[in-house]
């Protein structure tokens, strides 16, 4: 008999699959290597392990919450379904022409990313709706039937429909969908007016194409997962973490898989926000480093920063504009190819480069002994003394130092005249500086000074690098929470059920229509609430409205939050005041004499989250007792030092470990540099604090 209080969180990453079982206020977790051919295999393996640890049968699980990188990886690796696009005549090449922006303005040899679909898979129909939603050229059904027959001849498994200005009038897209259902009944269909009903055709067409491209793959995977879980005894509902930081139903995830592109990292941001709320922190830098990527996110006043557009598969040094824009609600973060499995090399300029290519779990870094011969960040960490080769991942994966040394010398040391230790130092410093630089840029883009922030570090590799990152960024405090190695999976268990509905309706403040705004926001609230009700039929739901505003002539908007009262009784003067206040926070001033306009409206419906329980200060109770020492390389001093080895389980609240030290647990190791001390707080968080 299932118990709603027993919940399973599952995060599939590029290297590890993290599984967390929550029951009676307790958490039991494990990490298993991701199985690429059948990702559900790793989930079932992990579920069996945590259930055995907890002494709970799978049929007792009341809810499974899952996040995955499968949709993202399918887009990056171009291994989705054979997909066609049907669009308005004259707009066949929008996804290839992109926009006027050049992500590297002065590069004469600039190579733009290839569109997701080749030109021969893009088809047009004669129709036109203008920017006011008025039909200029009606859509003829016979013309649609002729185009659909041509699409069928290509053998397309999935079809994306994106017509100009369909977000204002979706009737033409719905007609195309009806014809597709009649003449291609086996094909999967996605229409942009449902997937992303927002202005800007390049972003909207990319989003609906991406949704169609991964939809058959994700529908197949989610169907297999549900069946395999049921065979194992877990017949409970399965929910998916979406990119906006909430939970959606399995059916909605299968219909809109593009909303899963950042589901794992979003869980990590929710996890960090929960820790921040309990510690009363208003400015937090969330640092999530796993086996394949590192994710950095700013959290202010207990909430991660959000955005409407996210780029997948940036191709040019992770530069903004060089990827595939996906227009969906998403937690705003910077993601770089820097994880434990990120591979190191030396370029033509004799500089060490790390990532974005990753060894993943198959074969993994050289030290895994699974056939990998190239050095990864984990190899460098092992040689520098950060990892115990006999107790990695709780001893389930033995590490081979000799393989790491061989790989580091062969691929880095021989070229640069370094031994294994020097090569490892170089690789670690390059990856740490890459992450530090990404954090600096992200902070500057958001007008923030990181020295005022507290870092919260989680993910299997983050605690190994967080101390050094804090030294580079001038951050004096870092929290490593319990379960840090599986932080995103825990975040899934802390997330609310939510869905954000958006719509583009252009309006200038000079033509403010309060009645139309009330109607629009009410419709969006009904739509968003309907999605949430598919997950939870009884829980109280709160609705949060936002409008995206700009000065007339500007190319992009800023989000402006509305209180329920402001949404229920909209007023032009209030909207102007809110916009100018937020604009001043971002840019330091307003622009006098410019008309203000609204382009996008959104309502996020979410179930209530339990209030955070403040963490009390227990004070200092004593010094931690090491079980031994290990030689640790301290990059700030460029020297090896004896570091105390302390099991995290042996540090009760109030205990201090003086750096250099290594605080060990099954899923990760916390490296305490010589510049820091580690104090265990009342909730089990390890607090790395800069020494005076």
C-alpha cells in the first residue's frame, strides 16, 4: 500500500543518476552511473538500493519526482525524431537566418550553429495573420492537405507547426493540426500557440521545433519508465521537474518536453533556495557542479532569478547568442561544461583547456578504469589528494591513480614539460578559474557584487572546488548542505507543483486597457491553474502575475511583478511606477520622455510551500576529531599540505574543523582550504568560513 509521505526524487545527469528516498523526515540517497541506452535502468537500480537501505518496499512509495537531461542531450547531440516544420509562406528560413545579432561581432570567420531542421524538412502554407491578430490571408484547407501529403512522403515522425503571429490567433495552427491528425495519424504534432505563445518568430519557431524534435523520444522514455516502475512495484504517480522550478504531470511533460530542458539544474536551484530560506540568507550564489556541467545561479530574497528564454547547446565558448534559443519559463543560470568528467587537453597556443567535452559515465575519466584514456577533472582531483581512491561514491567505484597519472602526463604533461602533479594543478586551476569567471560575468550582467553573497555548494564535484572558488571570488562564506552530492534530487522533493502560462499581447501604457488586462490575466490564471490541478486536485494554489515591459524601441524587456491586488485592479500609473523602479535597479536610471510598452504577460500558478524553519545558532561545542591525514595540494599556496580527514557523520552541530581538512561522506568530499575553517551548523550544513 503506497504512502503519500514516502517520496522518491530522481535526477538523471550526464555522468551519475542520483536517487533520494524521503520518509518520516529522513533521507536515504545513492548515486549510480547513468545508463545511456536505457536511462530507466539506472533509476530502477538506484531505487532498489535506497529502498533496501531504508527497509521500505517499492510499493510503499507514494510519489516519484523526476528530473532529467535527456531532452537537453537529445537537442545537443542531434538525436531526436525525424521532424518537419510547417510555417507561413515566406518564413521557411527563419530558424536558419536567426536574428541580426552576432555573438562575436568582429570574427570574420564566424560560423553560426546549424538549424535543428534542414531546409528540405521545412514546408510552407499560404496564410497570414498580422501583428494585431487580424487575418490578412485566410488559410485554405486544400492547400494544407497538399502540404501535409508532401510532409508524409518524407517519413517525418513528428511535425512542428509555427505560423506568423499565431500567438494572437491560433485558428490557422489548429486547422493544420486537424489535417495532420487526419492524414498523418501516427505522427506527433506540436503547435507554437500552445508550446510558446509569445512574440518573436525566431525564438518561437525554434521552441516548437525543439519540442517536436524530442517529443517522440521523451514520450517513449516516460512510457517505459512508468511501465518499468510499475513492474518493480512502484505504481504511484510520477511527476517531472520543469525548467521553471516547479513540478508538472507526466502527461504534460510528454506533451511539452521542451519544458524539461533545464529540469535537473532547476531542482538544484530550488534546493539552494530552501537552504537559503532556512538560514535567513537574502543573497546567495548557488553552485552546482556534477560530472558533466557546472551551474551557477543567483538567488535573492529566497527566490532564484527567472527568465523567459534559455539557450541550449551554445557552440562558441558558451557565448550568449551562439546557441539555440528556447522560449519557455526557466530559472536563469549560467551553465558551463565544467564537471568531474570534463576532459583536459592542450590547444595550439600551449594552453590547458578543460571541457566542454565530457567523458560522462561511459567510459568516464581515466581513473574509473572503464576504458577512458583521456584525463578529466576527477583525475586531477585524485592526484591532488582531494579524493580517496578506495572510498569514491561510497566505495562503489574504485579509482585508479596510476591511470590518472598516465593520462595527465600523456595529454597535458608531455606537451608542457610537466609531471602528473603539475599537470593536475594546471587542470584544476583552469577549471576553477573558468567557473569563477562565469560567476563574475553572470553577476555583472545582473548588476550584482559577489563579495556580498554566500555560496551554497552541492552536486558531487562542487564541495571539492567550492573553497577555491570562494577564494577566487572574494566570497567569505560557503554552505555545503547535507546530501550535497544529490542536491538536485533533494530539490525535486522541495519544489511545488507549478505551471507558468504566458501570452504576447502588445500594449502601450498610453493605450492602457484595464478591462482587457483583467480578462487576459484571468484567462492565464485559469490556464496555469488547470495544469497544476492535473497534479494536485485539492491543494491551495497561489497565482503570481508578471508583465514584461520596455521603453518603446528597445530590443528586450524586463519582468515586473504584480501583487494580486495590482493584477485584479490594473492601473497605468502603478504599472509605470513599478517599471521605473525595477528599471532603475538594473540600469541606474530611467529614460525621460520615452513611451513605455508591455509585450508579454504571464501568470505562474503554484501550490503553497511550507514555511522555512529557521536554523538556530548552536554556538561552538568543540573541535572535530580526525580519523587520519591525507596529503592535499593547496593551490593558493602552490604546495602540498597535511590535511585532517574527518567523516562528516562524526561532526555534530557546533564542531569545527580547521583547514586544511577533508570532510568526507559517501557522495562527495568537502575540501577545506588552509584559508578556511569548517563549522557544522544545527541543520547539518558545513559552513566554510574565511579565517580572520
